[in-house]
C-alpha cells in the first residue's frame, strides 16, 4: 500500500472532494456546506489525503468567533472530516487531524471546536468539559473543544453563516 500524502486542497481537487463527501455522508449536505464556506471566504484550512493519485480523505476548518460581551476571539470549527468508506480504518482520518492541528497551531490558532463523537475526537484532545461553558445551538456532549494556549472558556459560539443552512 502506498503512503498517504496530506496536502492543502487545490482547485482541481474540488470535484473529488465533493464526491468523497457525498459518499462518506450519504448525501450532499456536507459538500454543499464546504462549497458555501469556500464562497463566503470562511475556510481557514482545508487539507486532502491522497494515495495513489486519488483523494481518499478531506478535513476542513472554518472561522468561528467566540463572543463574550464586547470581546471577540477568533477560533476554528472542524467540519467536516471525511474518509472514503472504502478506506476507513487505514489511519487517514487520524493523519488528517494530526497534520491539521500542527498547521493550525503553527499559524497561531488557539481554539478549535468540533461537534462529533466524543470517543473519536477525544483521541485528539477534544473534550466536552472544555466546551461546556460556551453558548451554542449545538451545546451537548458532542460539542467539544481543544485549546493551544490561552483561549476563552465562555461566550457565544458564532459559526460561519453556512452552518445555518444545514437545517
């Protein structure tokens, strides 16, 4: 089996990413979310996992703001993370998250939020307790946060407008 290459998304990857997201999630909602985030300029980081010249996985982080009174703190939201169903369990998702976290921290990001399976995302340091103080339409056990340094523990999470269209 050839090695997985993790690299930034390029314009020529978009069709493959759309197909991957549709296959991985069984519908087009996540692909439409990614397109809307791109159009709005809300993408902070988008990486693909490529093996043998094919896109096998994708991860995207969009801009999120934590608002507390008059204070606004920039953060990122991880959504979506997808691996093609035929290639799950090969470590591709882990490689994408690990590389993305290295790049985000290097670039000065200090807080990431995800809505997902606590058992899965907990492996990367995401924790609901870290997100419990945030006001969010998504508040619950699946809302988790990871901080690299000083970051707020309270405030309202304002996601990119594209998330409101998920329904």
